[in-house]
């Protein structure tokens, strides 16, 4: 009888699935720790096994896509993952959920199992994505701060700087939605650390969530080259997720001598004093999923003066992780609600990642509550996000003179 086993592997990332199966005892702890895995009734090991079984039952990519698509539990487990790593913390084998889900998303993307409308506006390695479009439509530019690039030509042109001390990486949400705050932080970083250049790119996390892992790494490699050409020996990141991605990219590109440091740690090292009093009322620190070892949280608490009196800490995802909102938007809202439900009226929730701040702000616009939502930088500097304006701008740009252009470049 002819074997149905394909001679060419249909799954690009089967090695990751075999590795996970080899390390999984099927204890079930991960499933119990996760609402999405519980809904799918699958452990991480079973996700890997189901993918390989679907491959064995298929002879063509189309057949494999149909077999995976016909398994709603598997689709739920892969596309419904926030990449929050709560399950990993319960796994005695420390199985890496991010490796597994990123690999599965790569295969889903190749097989056409993630619809284009889920990622077309967040291709952050292209000229236009939702962030660059927002900045262009609303006149947010940083040419004067992006010194590692040359601007203009001839006698009036400004050559690229190669003598920077520091590169500052605000991340896509802060650079787009908080331009005054971005500029204020930049000025402080330069004052404290010497000549600085702005890296105004995204770290590529949205590409990874959409199954474009290699493109995300290539984007970070390009940023690493920008840092090399700037001469900077220190990279200051606001978000722990950007710091993780750039640490790996710098290492990959032979730039391990460039120190990646969180903003709070950088400010502390330079004797910075916060420009604001702490807000009244209880403070709830929202730990970022990407702040795996809690160092960003700890450094921020230290800078804000919480050592002796630690504030309450939220763990778990804000709802933005893993682009789950593109698959099950109601789960992003439920996740944000679940975290914010711990904050009593009159308290302030303080986030580490500006995308978490955005996510809570969006949820509180939909469902107002009597709490304040601040990124940690807003407790340190005078400038703030103005979320009412941001959401009005975001909504408005799809209409009027830019609507057709946006639909064309992001559609
Ligand atoms: S990372 Fe979070 S959402 Fe994903 S499977 Fe683990 S616990 Fe569930
Ligand atoms: S917790 Fe770890 S070992 Fe247990 S089922 Fe999940 S992945 Fe496997």
C-alpha cells in the first residue's frame, strides 16, 4: 500500500513540535493555567502533536491547511494565545510556549490560515503600517532626532552622525501616540547620556504574532545596523519587549558590546529625579508579559521610590499580546477587564509597555471606570498621552481626505 506520508515536510517548523513533544510529560498543568488551552482542551504538547498528526494525514499544503482548519480546538489554541507565558510558569519542563506558538503561527501563515485583514495594517517592516500612517497623517516627525540617517543632499544636507553615545528606542506606540512625551524623554536621555539618536522603528512583535518571524528578526537586524552606524554603545528602551528583541538582534549581529538598558535603569544610573509627584491613591503596577524576569518592573519601582512599600502588582496579559484581538476581539476586552477589575476606584494602574497603556485606555474608552491609566514614563516626566485625541485621530483618519489612501496602503 502506498504511504500517505509526504516526502517533503509540509510543516516548516516541525522540529520545534518534535522538541516540545519530547519534553512534555502531559501533566496538564499548562492547560489548567490557561483559559484558551482549557477552552481548546489541549496541552502545549497536544498542540505540537496535533500539528504533526495533521501533517501525517496530508499530502499537499492545501490538504494540510484543510486538516488544521477542520480542528477548531487546534486553531483556538494557536491563534487564541496571548503569549503571556503564564502556562510556562506552571510547566516543570519549562516548555517554551512562545517558541511553540510562534512556530505554529509561521506554519499557519504559510498555509493561509491567518486572514490578511488580521495583519495587513501591522506589517511594520514596510513603509506603511498603522503607526507610520498615523504619524504621517497627523504630522508627527522625528527627522531632527534621528541623527544616524542623512537628511537632504548638497550643501544644505545633513550627513548621518556616527558619533552618537546613546540610541533611544521609544517603541511604536510611544513614538506614534505620545510625541511630546517621546521628545521630552529624548531630551533627558541626551542631557544625561550624551549625543543621542532616535530609533523610531517598531521591534517587530506584531510580525511575530502574525507568523512572520523571520521578517521580525530581519527588521531588528536592520535596526542593529542603524545602531552600529550611529556609533552608540548604549541602547535605551522604554518597553521590555523592545529590549528583549534588540538584545537578541545585537548579539546576532556581533554588537554584544552595545548595552541594552531599560529607561528606568538608565535614569536611575544617572541620578534622575522624577519631575512629578506620585499620584494620590493606591498604585497598581501592571507587569508586562515581555518583562519575563520582572527587571523593568523592579527598576521602575526603585525609581519611583517604592522599595520600602511595594505597590500591588498585576500579573498576566493586558489583552494585547499575541494579536488575539484579531482572532477573538472579545477576549482582549475580557482580559483587560479582568486585570483592571483588581484596581479600586481612585487608584492608578501603571504599565511597563506603552502598548499595554494603549490597550487599557482603549478598554476604558469603551467601558469607563474611575481609575487612572498611566505608563510609567508619565509618572516621571511632565508630558502625557492624550488618549481621547489619539482615538479620535485614529478613527478620523479612515474618513475624509486620507481614507481612500489608507484603505489602499493598509488594506
Ligand atoms: S502563553 Fe498565555 S495564553 Fe498562551 S497558552 Fe500560555 S497561558 Fe495560554
Ligand atoms: S505543563 Fe509542560 S509538561 Fe505539563 S502538559 Fe504542559 S507543556 Fe507538557
